[in-house]
């Protein structure tokens, strides 16, 4: 199982950063390159533990689909979900939001497992580097949005 941890300092309050980790705002920074959409089962405005979230989008000519189940949620402090995508990749993603001097420290942890022996080799050679770059891009986009909106 691969684990990627990335931190981003944001010169805004924890409350403001936390406002971007809600279903209606996450598509602005999470998967924006895919023009992704979030569908929260039950139509809830906020996440809650046990809730299922379907994330869909297009990457080039491919449709990407991911189903996540919220495993931890504390508004403005923590979001974690367990996921499995249409290719059999499964794992967890989490975001911890901590107040620090002069703003917020956002920590993202991505833990995932590629299916099969070939998938594990491919991950070791290529995927983990692409996932780390993607995660850094997502947090940088979130930082720009949070700091621009203030």
C-alpha cells in the first residue's frame, strides 16, 4: 500500500479553509482538471460519517468514477473517506486542518493500493509520483482559492 503525505500552509483561518471541504465547494479544487462532480447520496449539504459520495469526471476521453464512504468528519478540522474507483484502486484519503501562527496547516494523506502484481510494480515506477504531483496541485489550487477569496 502506498502512502503519500503532503502539507500546505495557507495564510487564512482554519474556518475559511474548512469551508472548502464541503460537497458543493470541493469540485473547485479537488479534481477540477476533470471537471468533476460530487453526488452526495441523500442530497446532504455537508459530509457525515457513513455517507456515500460519488465523484465523476472526464480525464481526456475517459470517464473517471470513484465511490467514497466518509469514515471521519469534523467540520473545519477533519475529513476522511475510504474509496474504490472503477479500475479497482482502493484506499483512503484524509485532510486534517490545523490552526498555526499566521493561518492554517492543511495535511493531506493519500493511502491506496493498486490491484494485482502488475499494478503494484506500475505504482512503484509511475503512479505514486503522479499521485503526489496531483495531490500537490490540488492543495495549491485550494490555497489559491482560499487566499484569493479573503
